[in-house]
C-alpha cells in the first residue's frame, strides 16, 4: 500500500460529469489499497470569472480581498468532488488550505508555502478517509488567506507530496503527458515516457504550459516523483524525475515562447561598464532579461540588444529613458513581433552538431535568426513571430522524423 497524491486541474473538474469521472479515478486508486490525497483547482474558468467579478466593482482591489475571493473557487471544487465520492459510498473529507495545515508567506497573490503541518491530513488518512485539499491557497501565520499565484495548484500538490513523503505525485490534466512539442501544432509530436526535472523546467518556463514552474523546482528539490497524465484517457503519462534513460535522440522537446519583446539600446559607448549600467537598471526594476547580444564596436560605439517579457516593455523603456544622460545612448528601438524557439535536452552541450542541426532546419525553412543563446541543456533562437509555427515544425521534423 502506498500514498498517492493526485492533482486535477480546472478543466478536469469543469462540470458535474467531469467531477464524476475524476471521482472514479480517485475511487479506483483508493480501492487498490492506497492512501489518497487529492488536490483540486477551481472548476474551468472560475478563477478568471472571479477576477472579472472583482473588476466590475473595483478595478484595483486590494490583494488581500482578491485572495479572499479567488480562494473560493477551489473550495467549490473540493466540496463537489467530496460529495461525488460520498455518493459512491466512499469515506472522504474535503479540507481548505488552512485546514490542511498549509502555511504561507504573506505575499497576497503570490504567496510561498513555508510549512505544512500534516497532522490533520495524517489523522484523516489514519481513519481511512480520502482527503481532498483545495489547491492554490494557504494561510499566513497571522491567519490571512493567501493564494500562490496563477496555476499554483500544481505547487500545492507537490508540496503536499513532499511533506507527506508520498510515493508519487500524479498531475492530471487535459493532455496525455509531456510532448516533444505542441501536438495541436505539430501532428507528429510524440509523448515522452520520461523527462528530467531540468528539461521540464526549461520546457515549462518556455511556454509548454503543462506544469507550473515552481512545482517542478520543488519536486526537484525534494525528489518528488511526478507523473503528468490525462484525466480523460486512462493511459500512462510522462514521468518527471532526476535521471532518465538515454535515448537515441538527444533532445527531448521544442518550446515556443511568444511573450517576448526585444529592446535595442543603439549607440552606447564601447567602453567598460556599459552593459553593467544597462542591466543594473533592469535589475532595479526587477525585470528579467533573457537573451542578450552586444554588437561589435564601431567608431567607439556599439548596440546592446536583449529580450524581456512583453509586459515589462513599457517599464523597461521608461527606466532606460530616465538614465539617458548617464548611459549616453543614441536611441532605443523595440520589437514585439518576435518569438523564442528553443530545443531542450539534457545532453545538448556534450553532443556536437545539435545546434548546427537546428540552424540547418531553420535555414531550409528560410527563417532568419535574430539572436541565439545556448546553455547546458538548451539552444534558443529569436525569430520573427510570424515564422514561429513553421520553425517548430521544421525543427521537429529534422530531429524526430
Ligand atoms: N485556479 C487557479 C488558477 O486558475 C489555480 C490553478 O488552477 O492551479 O490559476
Ligand atoms: Mg486553473
């Protein structure tokens, strides 16, 4: 007998029929003799709908009241799911984040889990109850309700799995696992049997929206075995773990990120300290910088280009403008019609020719590369946004066909 943590996302519990299906999966796991702790998201678009409701009354509500509101979405799911299991004659109890002992920091809207006091859950498991916990929420030391940030239920599930020392943490979603790329865009996309935490982190942070990043970081830190699988078809999913078997292909996936904007600071001095000054401004504004390129100096001048999230563009341009005098640049140009395409694989840097193969695929598809960056486990290129779908398909065909 083991302890299984199962998390079901919003689309898996969107209506009564789906809740019933989820209850069926939980019931089967329980009846196989396991202890089961379930974490649920809010039904379907509930969280978005609640945000809309808030805006109708106050376009800038306090974060505290926002968390008070948003935490109700998950509370609906857990009660409904528990009722469905009751109807099947199974012993079950639903718990809010605070009832489940999940203490967080006091950053409303993006709280961090600090501690999980597992005694209540343990108690319920000892009584042979199925325990259903509201994801995405917790409570501060002073008794305020918090939420963990959008998509945070994954993190609730992994944190509970770590705290309870579960045998596995299953993340049920509406896709069958982690794919080599987006199956809706590339018909030949394949489901991966296994993937490492680091590869998953790269894919997640680059727009392959299967798992919340923080949940993967936490799973890696505590060595939680994750499985990503579908609540709609009963098939094995993708296992996320530390080391996976080495396969023929050295890359495990291709990701696209279209939340990218490029800024070029044109005509800065070609002298020590310029990059430092520019990126110190970004750091001060808490803006994450991704790809960076510095042009060759000419006539004692050069350009520095870098990419950031689209949301940060105005803030970045304004901040640089404030330092126009001390930075001595000519002007700033920006471009939002760009996308970042990356290949990810644990062995990329130790395998020669992988980057060349990627560039060849792009060349064959007549796609111009604007920027390049490489790391231990990935190669990223910035390309025109209109070419993104074509690029992914071309790269996928090259590596996987
Ligand atoms: N319901 C929350 C959201 O939609 C949390 C989650 O689904 O994980 O972001
Ligand atoms: Mg959700």
